[in-house]
C-alpha cells in the first residue's frame, strides 16, 4: 500500500507518499526549511528549523477525523512506517506491509509540554503521554478550526495548508524483499 494526500493546494490535487505524513508543527517546519541549508546540511537543516519553530510556533488546534475516532489536536503524524525522519520512531506499530496507517495525535498547545514530550519521544516513552492518542485507520481528514494557517507535509516535503485528507491505496506497489 501507499499513502495518498489529497489537497486542493497540490498540483493535480494529490500526492503519494511511502513513509509518513503530518500536519501542525512538523508541517510548518518542513514548509519553513531553507532549501539552501537543506542542500548543504541535509537532515541537520530540519533539526535547526525545529529548534527555531519551538520558539516561534503557536500550536494552533485543528480537527483530526477518522471513521474510528475524532480529536482536536495540534500535531498529527500519519505513519506507514515506524521511523519518522531518521532514527526517531513515533508510529511504532505502523507496518509498511499493512493496509492501514498508525495515527498519532498530540493535543497540547503548551510549548513547554512539547519540549518535555520530545524528551519522552527520544527515550521511546511517548505512548505514555496523557492526552495523546494512537490508533490505526485507512483514512484521516485534517481540518482547520480557526483562522490560522496549519501546514502539512508528506515524507518530509511540503504539501501546503489544511484541509488535507490522507488515504491508504492498497496494492499500489509490488515490492521484492529478502
């Protein structure tokens, strides 16, 4: 299966992805990364921009809707794989060979809470965070609920602002694996 992002801001209204998608601070970060810095520093450019966003981002809330659950969150990660940008693992129960996403929604709007939650994430304890949600599904719709722009990304590339829908496309690829 592949992931598919549907958005009026995308050329042709759609973009496929392999590993993960997200909206909120990670979407803002990806949309704000300086392309020249990214070319020179690679993944380090994302970490630099991430620290800048921790100071500047306001964590506006948006709605995350699936057939199984609905939440108001400030970050959504839609995982096809366990890895989220290098060694960081958020959607640890995601499986590339499964026809479902693992969805993670963070709900806090407090900057200090995000900072402490990142430490838990790096220690592999993020699934114990109160008021954060994980579940599996085949389709996720993210909708703005206020006046602020909320940005989205797929596989570390910008795709524009919400609203966006992420869908599973079963049997999209044939893979040869050991």
